[in-house]
């Protein structure tokens, strides 16, 4: 409605014939320096096509005076010159009537990412589409994102965490798509990125009555690692057919039907692919809706609370899709009938514990709400010892010591800058080890090491965080994690400066 009103205003101000509008402004980078030869593109915000754009480049001062014909409401994209690191900027819903000054436009920081894509025959892959996702999983506005005849690419991407997706769909010889997780701070050359030989893996999805199920999302995971493969085009069509391209390997497949169909998520494990493989008909049984609202002990509601459902009889987990709460705390999943344990687990760094509701009987659509208890990241106990400058290292918990929480950590600060720090704790909560004995009989172990940040040797400048992922072991619940750190410090007794203890109760 807002865009329609804007467009109506634009029409009132413009003549019935095609009339030009002008946009002006200055383009700079994050340092305030003018960006020369930046290119401007425009599209109508309502999706009504693309206007004619003239004088669409910035001058030596980064300035532009660009004509758009016909005028209207436009989304204007400012693209940096080819091979230049600043990231494109989109200015949405600009009412282009008469002359509009956009002011100074700052292009976001970016880095140049280059590389060469080759296939399993060591040949360059030309015409391959490249997508880049930011840390939130949103598609970046990447320009020149297709490999050239030599398989080369050179693209500007945002600094930080990115996911690079290489999609060779439709190219021969058939290669498997590939995904790379990157954390970029500077211009980066990936060198040669190889694609494995790809094999078509297909299935046809039906209901129990034999009718096809469309729009079933099929996820393919490595049976060995659980890592999800990048498989573009992995939804079933109107006939229920879905096909993806994967490298040779052994995979688990998860079939996630649209919620409105009220069909059960189905998992097939141990599928071996060494050639073109057809799984035949995969049948999705009907299920019932389990829904509700999850809130914290204080009534607040959060998105991202994970909902898990287990068979009460044997603890087997029921496969679910889209099983996290929305921003208002609500969830809805499809499950079979029976008796279940329902577990609600908050995101790792909320100061909340999980809740498990046992023996929930489900015979039809079921409402099951949840309440998450409070939880603490830990309490500081005792005193530490002094180091450089008379500073005593501090200790604190990071996130919640909840079983299965890989985000839990222990932070050290107020220490000698750049020094080595060591952490010991009991019981041994790390996921890769076994819990043996009781708290009272375990020594302080294991010993973890990190190098603290901060200017080397500067008193109080050192800080860092030890990663202490909590094993998903119910036997840990209720135990007190006792942790203490020492910092290598020539000014400390025996060249060590000790922190106080951290006591953190492990919760569900």
C-alpha cells in the first residue's frame, strides 16, 4: 500500500508521457574516499521492469548525475568498478520525480575473492553460477558471479563469515555442487577449487494413497559426519519427482513435506551412491499436529527454541522439520500418534535451561506448551593471585552450561596481555570424552590452553575465551562444573597468576 501511494504521488507530479527524472549524489568507500567509475542500475520497485538509465557512472570525485526514463519509484543499485573491493549498495523505494539528491552513499566494506573452478578431469568449468550467503544465510548481491571460459572468477563479497556456493547444474561433464564456508578479512585467492564427479540421486514421493507430493524438501547428509550437502533444486515437482546431484558416498536423506500436507518427515539412512541411483517411491504417512507456545520462566518468548520429540518406549527421536519456535514463541510440527517425551531447548547463550515434558499422549492434534527454567552461566568463588601490575585474572562463564551446548565457554580477562593461559576443570564435560566416577573423586582436568589477546606484556590487557562444549550426557545434569585458570606471568608467584574458581551447575 505504501509503495502504491508513493507511485500515485509520482504520477500526479509527472506528465502522462514518458518523463525523465534525475538522481544525484556522491559515492564513497568506508574511508570516505570517492569511488570512481561506480555504476548505477535502476529497477522499478513494484517489479514493473527496468527504466533507461543514462550517465550512470561516477566521476573522479565520486559524484553522479544520472537520468532515469521514465521516472517513477525505483530501487537503485550502486556497483563498484569491476575488480574493486567495496560491496554494492541498494537504495530502495526512491521516488524519482524531478531531481532527487541521494546525498553521500557509503559502499560497505568488502574483500575480493578469486579462484579457478575445475572439474574431476582437471578441466576448467566455464559458465558456473556462484552464489554467496552472508552470516545470516541471506543471498549477497554479488556481481560477475559466473566463471569465465578459463573457470576463473573474481567477486566482491562482504567481510566476515560467508558461504560460497558453486552450482554446476546443467554443465557437462556432470559435477557435484560444492559449498565452502569462509571467514574473510582480506582479499583472498582460493586457488583451484575442484568439483567431484556428480551422480544423479532421485526419488518419487507419494502419500499412502499413491498420490504425488509436491514441494517436498529433500536434505542429503553424509552418513559419516552428518554434514548437510549443498544440493540445489532439491524440492519435488508436481509428480513427486526429486533429483539432486551428489558425489560418490554414503548418505542419509530427510524428506520434509510442506506443513499444510500434515505428512510425517521421513528419513532414509545409509544410501550408497556410486552411480546414478533411483530410490523408487518414498511414501510419507499422515501425521497429526503437535503445537504450542514456549516461554521462559518470566513470561518472555524467544525464537529459535528447538523442539525435539522422542518415543517414550525406547527414546528413539522422531524426525521433524522446521522445529524451532517463531519470534512469538509458537511452534508446530507433524508427529505420529503415540506416547512421547517432548523437549524444549533454548538457543545456546540464553540464560535458560531446557524443559522435557514426559509421557505426552498424542491421539489427535495436540497442544503442548513449555516453560523454560532460569539458568546461570556460573558463580565466581574464592580469590585469585596477582600478576603483572598487581592485576588478578578474572573468570566468567560464557553462555549456559547446558548438556549438549557447544557454545559454553570460560572467559579470562584482566590478565597480562598476549600471555598463555591454561584452564582445568572437573568433571570432564567435553563431548569427546567419557564421564567416569563422581565429582568428588575426579581431579581438575583436562588442561586447555589459549593465547590471550591484548598488547603483549601490558598489565590487565589480556583476555580470551576457552571453548568448553558440554557433552550431551544426562548423567551430567545437576553436577557442578568447577573451573580455574592460570596465566603464565613472570610477575606472579612461580610465574603464574591464578583466577578465582568458577562454579557452574550443569542443567538439562
